[in-house]
């Protein structure tokens, strides 16, 4: 289990204990533990593997919580939590995921108007039943309805990296069996959508029935949802639903095209096909003889052939959302050098032990070399972020000296020094110009006052970008996929300003961020802005998440030339000169 999962369970327990009106100190103990775990740079499972006793050195973790952490790490669950959850009706605790609904309010709703689940709550809000409850009102109802809508959209979906990890495990399990020939991921996962509902896998196999057996024997299977000769679905324990299909090699391309979707993309493709007298299905592209009505297969072995038959260039999966890609594929105007992972030459937003990172600069550099990078930038926090040990001017300049000395010493990679400086509420930056001027790269970011009204937030960001030393805007929207909707500001104004001032907009993949998202990338690109794909890693393993930034950039139709950290060192440095 990851720190995030463990932290979520502890925080849930805190909430449940509060609903049960248990001792406030116990409630607080779980919440503190949850918070501290979330802030840890090292994975609990690593600490445990090295020395289980060290778990007790984490602030807020005593003997009891230590044992619970060990239970979660070694069994993947916590009996105590499961028993607590069973005390409530099914679906009741789901309501804790609604933003704006904490344990106090939830308890009231249960005690006063007998709310049992999200459906009940929605009905009650619509009927105005919350207005009579002390401390709530019309405004609460409206907010909750919004939160319910958001909740439903996300229900049952997982974040792309998580889905990708599961798919990787299952594919490598299948690959161990020589019966499987081709194995490809399809569906929203192949398209790189930021959340994935279920995982779709397509294979060819010598013996279909045996392939089904192998799949449904996946060790972590909780239940087999369906099993036929060529199609099966399993539910993975605490994981996704996975659909597997075995198809004929001669129509593999057609099947891959069909099951990659998106549905809207395929519907449009079929319209084009119809206009040309073809029929398209997961079995291939077929021409229909008008007299006899007989169908003849015209393409199907590869996706390229399928698209070609229909008069289109092959369309990269990330573009298949019916957002103009079909017209472009017909006209031959798809992006020519759509960015790819191997274009990335460095990571320009990394944290070190100088603020809240877990890695020393030497470790970041050596990991970057392993990844084949030409350069990195170490960009720690500025002083506003006290809990992250942010730096003031004096400490930053000293730190910069140290990093530059290291850069001279360490061969094979260029190490830049920069800062992730906060844009304060009034739009001023958190550090004085005399310090910013000394940086190789200045990344401006917002980590406070998320709720400012649109005009103020826009003005704040624009003013921040006015500082002439700023090179990039980190995680511009401030959104966390499941937990925070993001800042309210005029996107076009900020994107245009960035374009004008040669400020790079970040595509950040840290934690629950994919920020900017695909649509924002597309829009900003149209407005002439350029980008920087960064992991904002606080740990060397997180540097691998860059691939999800690349996928998102592809979904935003961005090309290599649009992204700063695809440039070779000299060219990149020129772009940073102010
Ligand atoms: P998800 O799982 O909700 O994240 O989204 P997808 O796109 O993976 O959707 P899923 O798993 O329901 O189906 C996988 C692909 O199969 C989908 O992208 C397109 C294709 N597909 C499924 N149902 C239909 C359909 O009714 N019509 C068409 N044209 N394609 C479909
Ligand atoms: Ca799917
Ligand atoms: Ca599916």
C-alpha cells in the first residue's frame, strides 16, 4: 500500500470516529497521523522494509498505529477499518468524499433527516430539506448538489498512473504464457485519459479458451464478472475491472481501432466509411457488393491499413476524442512531430532536501543521467511554504552556490539551480529580485488563497508573471483531480500573457496533478504559448511520471517544438535568458 492509501484510511477512521462521537483525542490522533504520512518523502513500505522499528520515529505514530501500518503494508487491508465501516449502511461513508461535507454535517444529516447515501442526499437537497437544519441552508444545498455531480462523474474511475500500473502488472502476467501472441492495451488507457474507468486489453492467442483460463486465474482476482470463449472480465481486488478480448490476427488492427475508441471518434470514423461505401466493425473494413450484398474484407490487420483504406493518416490514440482529428487526418494536417517521451531532454522542476524533497542534488543528478537526460533544474520552495521548509533569499543564494559547485564536480549532466517561488495574494513574488536574478530558472506558483474570486485571481497571476525574472508558471490551474477543482481565473488572459512574455506553462504530473490538462494545453497552444513538462518530483522515483505529462501534451496536440525541455541544452538556456 502506498502512503497515500494508508493516509486516506487513517483520515477516514478519524472521520468515522467523529461520526460515532468518540473521544476527540483519538479522532485527532488519526488525523495527525494521516497528515504526517501524506507529508513523508519516503514510502512507509520502504521504511518498514529497512527497519520496522523506524516507523515509530514518524511524528504522530505510536505503537498502535505502527502495528496498523504494518498490517496494511503486509496484508493490503486493515481489519479494524473494515469493522468500523461495516457499522454503517452501504454507501453512507461514500458521502465523506463529497467536498464540503465533513463528518459533523454528515452526522447531523443522518440524525435529523435519516440520510443513508448519496441518492438520499441528492433528493433531500432538491426538496430543500436541508434548509431547516441548523448551520445549513440553501447555499449548502446548492454546493452539495455540485459536489454530488462531481462525485458521480468520478465514481469508479481511477487515475491514469494507477490504471497504467495495474495494466502493466496484468500484461506481464499474461506475457509469461507463450499462448499469448500480441497483447495491447486499448480503451481510455491507451488514449491516455487522465482517469480510466476500466482497463481493456486485446490479444491474439493460439488457443482462445486457454487464454481465458489464464486471464481469469490472475492471482489478485476478486471475482470473475464474465467469461466466454473470446471475452472475459475480472474484478481485481481493490483494483480495476479488466476486460480481455482474444481476436483473430487478421483483424487485430480493426479490433484495436474499435476498442481504443473513443466511442465518439469511432462513430465519426464510421460515418466517413459509410460515405465511401465501406462498413467498419471490430472485425475489419468491408466493402459491400451492391448487387449481391456480399461483404469483402478490405482492411483489418493493422490500424494503419484501416485508417488508410478510409482515406486517413493513422491517428495517434491520444488524439482520438473527436476534437478535429478526423478532418486533420483526411487533410494530412495532423501534428507532424507530436511530442514523444524520447524527446524529453531534462526535468526542470525538481525538489531536493533543501526544501521538502527527499533526494539530495547528487541523487537527482544521477537518476537524471540514468534516464539519459542532458540537464535538470533543482527548484525548491520559497519561504512562504513553511511546512515545506521554503527558503528565504539568504538561504537560497547559499544553496545556489552549493548546487553550482556540485554542477562543476558532477560530469555528464548540466545541473541548473532555480526556485519555485510563490505568487502572493497581491501578485508580488515571495522573494526579492536580487535573489531571483541569480537563478537559472524561476518558476512562479500559487500555493495559497485558492478561493479568490475570478477577477482577483486573474489579476494576481498576471501581476506575478509581470516580474521579469519569471520563466515558467507551475501547475497553472491548481487543480487536484479528485480533491480540488482548481483556481478560478481567466485562462485565455493568462495563456496569452504567457505567450507574449515567453513564459512557459507547466504540465505538472506530481501527485494528483495533471496540470495543465489536455484541453488547456490545446487552448494555450492555439494562443501561442509554449510549455514545460515537469514532474515536480520530491523523490527520484517520481521522475518517471514524466510520461504522463507527455501523454497529456499529446492529447493537447503539442509538438516537440512547443515544449522547452525537448530542446538541447544551449537552445534551452537561450530561452531562459531574460
Ligand atoms: P472508460 O473505460 O470509461 O475509461 O472509457 P473507455 O473509452 O475505455 O470505454 P469502454 O471501456 O467502455 O470501452 C472501450 C472501447 O470500446 C471504447 O473506447 C470504444 C469501444 N466501445 C465500447 N462500447 C462501444 C459502443 O457502444 N460503440 C462504439 N462505437 N464503440 C464502443
Ligand atoms: Ca475502458
Ligand atoms: Ca471496457
